[in-house]
């Protein structure tokens, strides 16, 4: 699963805060997942916020709603029959329903913020350009080491790879360290 480590050099103008993740959130969607726009994308005639249901049980004579984003993104995949996804960027926060103790984050937004996480249906920040310290299954030629200045492409499940099957995302600025972490320059 992809992950971004704390070191980031990102301009806030390169972060898009308009799209909600649409996909399987039975497990955590990690920060650093490469995503693409699905559906009709952003259309200003639509309301950017919709009611996505109740946060839990419904009771009579009460109003409790959960809001989410209208415009959707999902994981990039590798090309099928010669086609390639067009990535929007990499997620900066996790998309998850529970914390590490199994407690639902929808009832504690402060805990979600502390963990840099959003709930499914909520808008997730996506970075399109910047320097990111990436931790994932990025490999070169099946080996664990990636050389400096290697080009990085989209892969299945929102992961990144040096294989040229996907769309170019950026390049590495150094070799992988002992923990298989690497500094990426994302340029979308």
C-alpha cells in the first residue's frame, strides 16, 4: 500500500481540494495513492456538496446528515488494451472509516484530522506537483532498488512503478533507502 512520509515540499496552489474518493474503502486507502477523475468530473452546474446519508442510526424527530463531495476520483490502474489512465495526482491524506483501534472516525472528526484522514465520500486533498517522500512497492526491474533520476509511472491499485506500462507521474531524486523509501518529484 502506498504511503507518504512526513517530509513534503508542496505548494498549496498545487493541491486540489475538490474531489471525493469513490472506491472500495473496506480497508484504508493510503496517502500517496495515484488517483484519476471518474464520471463527468467537475461541473459548476452541480452542487459540489451532497447529502450522503446518515452517520449511523436514524431516530424520529432528529436531523443528522453526512455530507460529501459530488465530484469523484478513484485509483489509477495500468493500461488495458493499450489505454492509459490520466492521473490527477497523489492523495495527501488517507481515506478511512476507522482509526487503528477500530473506532469510527465519523464520530470524532478531531481524531480524523490528527491522523490526516478523511471519511469515504468526503473531499480528499490531491497533490499535482511537488517533492514527496514515498513509501510503497516502487521497484525497478523486479529489484528493491531504484536508481536516482528514474521515471515513475502509474500502476495497478494507485501504486507507482518504474515500468513504462502506465502514465508518467514524475521522477526519483535519489535511490531507495534501507527501508525502501524514496524521494519523488511529482510533475503532473
